[in-house]
C-alpha cells in the first residue's frame, strides 16, 4: 500500500496492493529448471548418438516446460495492471521523488526474483547448447567419411548372422545382404548386396571380368541417389525375360543393371552402384578381391559431375 504524499488532499489519494505468490514463483523456477535439464539431456544424447525419438522427446519436453513457465509467469506472477493518470508537470521536488519511487517499485509482485533469474539462466544455457550443438553435423568431413570403407582384399563376406557363405548358398535369381567380417555394419560402406545371375548374362567392363564368381555379383547396398537401401532384385526366370534383371531402390525407384557393372538404367540416381570384386577361398566362401570400385552412398557432392 502506498501512503498519501504530504500535502495531498483526500480526494486525490490512491492505493495499490499487488499480490505475491511464492508457490507460483517456485513453480515458474521449477519449470525453467526442467527446461534447462531436458535441453542439456538433448545435448548429451546428441553427443552419444542416441535415437531420433529420444532426441525429439528431450527437446520437445524442454520447449514444453519453457512455454509452461512463461504462461504461469505471465498469468500468476507478473502483475497485470493498467492505469492512466492525467498529471500536470511536476515542478515540486516531492512529486518528482514520488514518480521515481513508482518506477523503482515496478517490479513489485515478484518476491523471489533471484530464484527465477537463476532458473532462467539454467534454461537459457541448456537451450542454447541444444540449439547450437547440432551445427557440428554440418561439418566438412562427410565426404571423406563416405570415401572410407572397411572393404579390403582378403576380407571375408558374412551374412546378417555373421556366418561366411559362398555361391552354393545362393540360388539363381536370389539375392542377400552381406557385410565385411569384423567391421561395423552401420558404416555406409559396409553393406553390399549379392545377386546371382546366369554367368552368360554378365557383360562386365573388361577390367572387371574376374569380379564375379559363378554368376554372383556384389554391389554397394546404398543407393547413389539419396542413400536409401537397394532392397529389391528383379530377375525374370522364364521367357520372355523382359524387363531385364535389375537392382531397384524402393525409395525413388532408381534402377541399376547388375549385368554390366551396376549402371543406372532408370530413376534419379546420378551414377552406378559401386561394385565389390569377389574371390573364393579353398572352401568356396566369398572373399573380397579388393575395395569397392567407387565411393558408396548418395551423390550430393558429385551429382553435377
């Protein structure tokens, strides 16, 4: 409550009382702290390469807590008051001091200002880190990372169960996904798709004539358009044998010819699938005859070449 200034008559006396709610202020501080913790959790999960679902959940909770804190603060903590007073110029020093006091008291109604400011700092730091940290994903090392693959001469091919296999395990018209033995299956350059055709159908470039074994060819499983998995193999077994054999990406239907080195025959892909040379060991199990013929993965950086 404000006292009547000295010399002011009863008719111009006015009073104001602003409620203060420690519970609501504490709730605002708690929500801001929750926003900061959730945002910090997003940053940690991002560094740990967690799933997209966890990243979205942590960041979503951070923004939800921040929004709730702002709503509670606006409705229950910050005073809501509108007043218009017509006053003449203030030549009296006492009246000028009164105005200064009104300005100083503009923050009335917030009794735990330090707590709220501290919680807001926590939320700001956490959200700042959550928003800035993903910039690291725009770094320049993607192309070099795609160029490195685990395929080397002498490395065995294994199936999804980690078992070695050979051409006798693949029927005519069959296909399967293979990985380099002992390597990380999640690397872009790891998965290859093997398909078995009739040997007389193959028309590989001269420098690749020895890359197929018993009609089996191997190509990178990652489509050269947008990086989806080449997951379909079209192989007509009975006349008329049209359309011809093809490896197909189901995302945008880029189509590659397994007979002549994985050349693109249809769709938006800009280049052929990289091919893996195959050899057989003494037990007729597949072994890599060398690295892939080209950089695996999407062609974002080479689409104009």
